[in-house]
């Protein structure tokens, strides 16, 4: 909003008592706006305050915005003028801060647009924007996709730039209901630590005012060009996984579902019919759950056993049993590990088809 427009609004609010003339002067002392139009264009010596005329410089953040002039026949004129100056300065500061926030948000919008453009990845423009925003380009970040079905409050979103950690995030309101945020995270966190970190951060966003939202967290990425992958992870979760209001979901919890979603069962049915026959009699739900947890924990047996509330030796016993049944090396060979995931998905799909009466 222009300075003169702000001043006119200010006059309308404070000009209840017509015995005062209130004017806005530029730095040359020329009246550019006034409660009495006849004074617009006149020039005053701003250093010549007297009993009926008071001039105060308007300074905000070390910048000059001209002068406020107050005329009236009142013994308290100087005090009244000082109060009017404070009131006008507060109003101007609000507009200036608002304008600054909009500019920063606009730069964030532009940066995210560049980051998501995989076909024309403009690194020079990206680095320039990162530098202007004061963001560390070398940080590991993950996408947080925040959905508000009723529509986000634009002012609430802009206020995120006022947070103490505003330089640790890049965000853009993609549409009225979808906010995309790339959040810095400490490097070297394992999956459990990363989830704990993001849950704490999301709680802080909710305390800030972003409540009644769905929170979807993508994979951690440490290269600018790969941020779009984390965002795509969020889109996949949005489409394929059920989620609840104010309860974050994490891509790393659904790696099993993600990988198997990329494989069409019909394309490999003949190969996996053999494993279906071998797997008759096992607890398919338990087998699938173990395969999923192993994948999430990078096949760390100790962590997987903890997640499944099993003794480590019990889990090893079950894995040995699966290795014998399917004749694969789950604990030592990567191919065997991934084959376990595919077999589990196939058995689960066969089970689903059988339950609904589909022809197998």
C-alpha cells in the first residue's frame, strides 16, 4: 500500500476532532496529503515548529518517510502530535512488514517453482534465490505436504516467515488447500530419530496455528535436484494411503507399499505362482508385516525385532523358516531381501483375491 493511501486511511480513523489539521509532508517539506485539501502542495519549513504547528520526522528502521504535521490551537498540541506520530508509525510498520513478508513469500514461491521443474532445472536461478533468502543450500531437507480441506488462511501462511526458524524452511502455497514446505533436518538421523524430529516440528506448526490439517512427510534429500522426489513421495502417499487430521504420516513407513505398487502382479504372476504354492500354510499377514518392517529398518534385525515387539532370536527363527520355505537368502543377499518383499506382496494379493472371490 502506498504511503499516501495509508495516511488517508490513518486520517479517517483519527480525525474525530476537527480542531486539528493533520498533514503528511515529503522530505522537501511539501504537503502531499492532508485532512484539509487546501494545504496540499504547500511547502513548510519542517524545522520551524511553533505553538500552533508541530512537525515530526517519520523514521522506520533507519529510513525516512517524510514528516507528520499537526496544526491546532491547543496547549497539549505537542503531546497530541507525539501520540499521532506513534500511531502512524505503528500503522506504517505493519504495512512495511506485511509487504516484506509478501516479497519473501513470493521469492519462496519462485524458488519452489524452480525446484519442482525437473525438465528445466535452472541451478543458477535457484542458487541466486537461495542466496537472497539467506538459506543454506547444503542442508538435508524433506518435503512436508500440508493439506487443509477448508483452505489455508493466507495471512497465517505468510506469518510463517516471522518464525525464528524461518530460514530453515522453504515453502509455497501451491493452491488454497495445499502447502508445500521443505524443512531442514539434522544430518545422520536414523528413521526413528527423523520421525521424532518431524513430529516435534509439526507440533510446533500446529501450535503456531496450522491445525485441522493433514501432514504428509516425504523422504529426506540432500541434493537440490532431488527435492522434487521428496514432494512426489508426498503425492504418492496422498493418493494411496489413508491419513487423519493432525496425525503426520511418513513415506519411510510405507516403502514396502511404494515398491510393490510399482510392480504389476499380472506381469510376474507365472513366476510367483511357485512361491504361492510354497507359502501355503504360513501366516501371510505376519510375513507381510515382517517384510515391511525389515525394509523400513534397512534390514536391521535388532531394530525390526523391537518394532515388532519380538525377541531378536524369535525373529531370526522366523526368517530362517521363510528362507527354507522359499529357498531364498533373506539375511545375507540383497536379491533375497527384495525377493522377500515381492513374495509377501504376491501372497497378500492372492489372499485378497481369494477373499473377494476373484478368479486366480
